[in-house]
C-alpha cells in the first residue's frame, strides 16, 4: 500500500470517526492543506530521500506465486472491508473478517505451510507477524464492540497494516 493511499485511508477514517456538520473546522482545514502539500513532489535532497532498500527477490513456482499474489490481493480487500465495518461501528464483523481472512485462523486457508517452504526466514517471520497482528486486531475490535473505543482498534489496525508495508518493502515475488 502506498503512503498516499495509507494517508488517504487514515484521513477517511478520521472523517468518519468525527463527522462534521456545517463549515470545516481548523483541523479539517489543516488536513486539507496537508493533503494539498502531499500532492506536490518531494524535494530531491539527500536529507529528504532515505537510502534505497532493494527488496529481496523470492522465487516461487508459477502456480504458487499466482496463488500467493491472489491471497495478498484478498488481504487488501479484507483490510478495506475491515475499515468499512469499523466505519459502520460493526466491530464484531470487523473482528470476524480479520481473524478468518488474515489472522492465525486463516493459515490453512492460505496454504501457509506449502508457501513457507519457498520463503526466506525473514519473509516467513514477516508473514507470521502479520497473521498475529490480525488476530490481535480481532481481539481489540471485539473489545471495541463493548467499550466503543475506536482508537484502540485503529491503533492495532495500523500495526497490522504496517506489517504488510514492511514485508512488501522487503520482498518481491518472482
């Protein structure tokens, strides 16, 4: 997920969490200015450009590669559906999606054992971290259905999303 998409989703979630009636407040105006600034290209200075990290190319058999990419697309869809359920304050539904499609309960569904044979250790660890983060989010979302604390759910969802970003930054399938 690109930074721009992540920021846009974060902005949408913030707007949903605190809907505004009437004219925009100072925070919304600051956000609009920030988003306009994000549209401008970043300066090409050494300080603004972190050192490039080349992702590790991981070779999978073609059929397994296609299956894995399909699973990753479903992971993105699941994240979108989770965000939609959170916006609707359907916390238990968000938890169910997270656990069944991303969490530790989803390992057999995704054929994780077969895929892991082709992954370097770091990629295996990143995948396990994602599945565990999804299960932690599911628990937090269930708590939010009781205490209505959306902040905790969003924080654990951010951690989950960061595991995806880290893996995609570090590895590429061939």
